[in-house]
C-alpha cells in the first residue's frame, strides 16, 4: 500500500473517532510513528488506541489535538 493510501486510512479513522465524540487523551511518539489513545467522555475507561505511522497522519492528529485544546 502506498504512503498516500496509508495516510487516507489513518485520516479516515481519525475523522470517524472525532465524529463519534472521542478526544485524544495521550500520544506516545516513537521511531515508527505514534500511538494515539482516544477516550470518549461518556464512556469512561473505554479507550481506543490507534497507530499512526505516516508523517502526514501525525500532522493530521496534531491538528485535531490543537483544535481540541483550543475548545477546552
């Protein structure tokens, strides 16, 4: 799968989680990308972990995180 296709899948997953009301609660960066943990305010303890491996995907969730922090 090309890098562009991988990014599109990552972006789709991020957008779906945001649409469902999930918020980023932690990010662990490493050499192979990042692990993003999402939590839903109405479902305590039910977290979703996502691996984001592309640079464009990491930029995209960073954009979401900045937006999320501005609306607090």
